[in-house]
C-alpha cells in the first residue's frame, strides 16, 4: 500500500492564549488533526507550526509532504513571503493543499487563487447544515446527503473566490446565510481543497464527519505527479522544411 505523507500546519497561537481552545485542543489543532489522520492505515501525518524555524516547512519537510493541510487565523501576516513562495511552487509541482476554515485569508490561498477570499462572518454558536452536493466525489465518500454541526461560526456569501472546479458542500446556517463550504481547484499539477468548518472554540476537528472528509480529502489531493516547472527551448521532432526562414 502506498503511504500518503501529510503535513498538518498550524499557526498554533489561540491554543496558547485562550483557555476554551486549550481545553478542546490541549496539544493544538494540528496534533488533533494529525492524530485523526494517522488512524488511517494509508496516511502518515506529521505537523509543523509557525514558530518553528522556517515555520516548520523546511525543504526536507516539504520533500516529505504529499499533502499539506493549513490552519491559520490570527497570524497570517507573520507567515514569511519566502515560505509562501516555496509552498506555492510545491503546489504547482503537484503537492496537494487542504486549506481549513479561517485560512481562507491565508497568504498561500490568496496567492494561489488570486482573489481577496473575503466573506461574511458571525460568531453566534449557531447550527450549520452542510449539504453534500457531490455524492460521487472521493471527498464525500461515506458522507450522507447532509451532516450538521450543532455550534459553528457562520461564514456567508459572497465568498470572493474564483469559480471552483467543483463545489462539494454548501452550508446553510441557522441565521439564514449560505456558503460554498467545500471547494476544489487545480493549480499547476496540484489539487487544492478549501473546507470551511474549523472555528477554534468549537470541537469541530473531533467531529466524525469532519474527520472523514479530511481523510478523504488527503487521499484525493495526493500528487498524481510531482514535476518541477521548466521552460525549455526544444528541437523539432520532425524535420522542418529547409525553405523556412
Ligand atoms: Zn473562526
């Protein structure tokens, strides 16, 4: 069996300063997600965080990453442009990228999509119903027609993104808004999945359906090829007419 190497990146700040978040994720969101992914036989998940040298995303780490998961919120601006460029290059070469919740505003997603990625939001512990509108897609394997999260932060349209290749989930919120909660794009050879749920003060990453979606998404986003970008001058394959100027 081929093992997919996943790296869960987290800015790891809320967990250190907010007791509620610390209670839900005592070791950090990244560890909770990595532990859940590691329950799958075919996934080996590591972690990296903002305050490590190079934000934990050294060349060696990226060489050993098939799929990178990204959670960030309060410290997007602290992520170095150099690391963002490096991650972007890896995605274009084939590495998968799964962008979680408030990382809609991460430098890496904004640079790969080229739009503002802004949205409406409200924190009122309301119910969210996620409609699975692509039941044949690998990311929704084992997910029913919909699933619910009893308490979430609301994200509402319009979400300023380029048209996704596929919209996988549409969320409805108790307060009336809707949102494209699961979207895929391809950039270069890399697959990108944005998945909305994951506010730090609710136990979202302990939810069975969320874990199932993330596990499926890692499998879906694994590289089909990893191919460095080149721009070669080449000789013709056939002999060209000698009359050519
Ligand atoms: Zn949030």
